[in-house]
C-alpha cells in the first residue's frame, strides 16, 4: 500500500476511535473525576508502549535523557487538550463537545497560512466563515434548548475551545518533530510526562470503588489513547496534515449517529441529547465549513474527477 493511502487509513481509524471516545468519556465520568480519567489514559498508554519498546527497541527510551524543547511544549499542549476535552464533555454532552472541538483541525489548516505562508483561497475564507457561523448557531440553539445548566454549558464550551487550540498547536509541533524522530518514540514522552503532571491531583481511592464495567471502560480509554494517537502520528508522517484534518473533522457524525441511536433505544446509562433542526443545521454548517477550509485546490479537482 502506498504511504499516502496508509496515512489516510490511519486517519480514518483515528476518526472512528475519537467518534466513540466522547461517548465513553461521558459514561466514565459517573464514577471518576476528569483528572482521574485523564491520568489513567496516559498511564496505561505509556506503560504498554514503554514495555513494548523496552523489549523491541530499548534505544527509543534514550529520548528521555534530553527530550527536545518542542516535544515538551507539544506534550504540555496535549495534556491540556485531554483535560479540556473531558471537562467539556463533563459539563456539556458528547455531541456538543465534538462540534466545538472541530475548531482544532480548522486551526491546524489555518496554521499553514499563518506559519508556513501558504496561499489562502477565497474558498477557504468562506469555509472559515461558515465554521464560525455554524458554531454560533449551534451554541445559540443549545442555550435555548437547555433550560437549566446554562452556566455549565458555557464553561464546558470554553474548556473544549481550549482543548481545540492546544490540539492544533500540538499537531503543528508534531508535524515538525516527525521529520527528525520516529512517531512512536515521540509518543513515549507525550504519554509519559502527563503522568507526572497529573499525579498530584489524582484521587487513587476512586479506582478502588469501580466495578468490572468501570475497569473495562478505563481499559478502552487507555487503549484508545495509545492506538488513536499512535495512528495519528503515523498518519501525519505519511500524508499531508490538511488531508488528515478533512477526515478527522467528520468524526462528530459518528458521535451524533451513535447518540441518536442510544436515545432511540431508550438507554438509561447515558443522558439523552436534545436535537432540533437548528442544532443539526448548525453542526452541518460547521462540518461543511471545516472541510472547505481544510481542502486544497488540488484535492477539490481530484474529488470532481
């Protein structure tokens, strides 16, 4: 398989994992705090990855002797992204968080114009305008639909926006770093440092109170972290960031679909979401604008062939 196609496959799998992630995070918050869950996700991902390379490629661990400054900054950004997103899910809902986190891939595309001085097309300006319009309409509608908890919604959206911004910075730095280091070697540091950062704030007694289902959820979240970001790093290595962003920006469709199915099935283990035509329209405008912002001219031509 050509490397470019490999990158696209890795990005698709990442999008699917992230589409399910928001829902599982919401369920996990019934028993654990956002900090507890965030710490465990990094902990499990690091332990599995470090154990593998300790056996297969022990020289990978040398990166801990003097990690690059850009890698440390990228790690701090991802650590902030993880906490910001789960806090946003905690205060809002999986679908709301998934819509606003799409600002991250859009900012990643915009970074090409600002940082790498790529030419901006009128189509991309229209796309960015649609994203902002869609976010405004979606947010305004949710404020009207949600009778109580408006303050929590506002705070949650702010957390998700922080997560989106830090994710974009992380992705830009990672794109630079993968030119010099193997992606999975970088992930050793990216998963490892947050363990120390969050450890003072973790309530380890909480883990003793969860049952088998709680541990299975944590196991999924930890492995989701390992595979999603491992595949994302490989995708960034093999193909252009803007192509990856187009795929990732569509993952809210999976979240919306799953939440709608859960609501239709009448499950009681997760709070149902409120969808109106205006809500759906706002979300679709965000996604359409994001795709327009990210796509380049050559990609548009290929799509029409």
